[in-house]
C-alpha cells in the first residue's frame, strides 16, 4: 500500500533565499579556484547542495501534480 503525500502548490514558486544561494555559490567558486575549504565549510556546502537538490525535487513533483490536476 502506498501513501499519498500532499505537496503544497506554493512549492512550484519557492526559491531559497538569495543569501543562501550566494553563500553556496561563494563556497563552490572558492573550491573551484583551488582554495581548500575548512571542514566546517565543506559540511556547510554539502548541506546547502543537499537542500537545493531536495527543494528542486519538491518543486518538480509539485509542478507535475499541478499539471495532472
């Protein structure tokens, strides 16, 4: 038996705050430029990437559900 999880339609318009996007961009650019990130920065970047991927998946699912309705 599968469960139905309702996803709010508002997620199709949700974006992470600009400051969060800027911080992730900063960390990724710094790493790409050859600077070693501290362990804390590595953990922060990994968490922000996971959050961005999760939110993207939720937006995609929400968009799909909206189109089917």
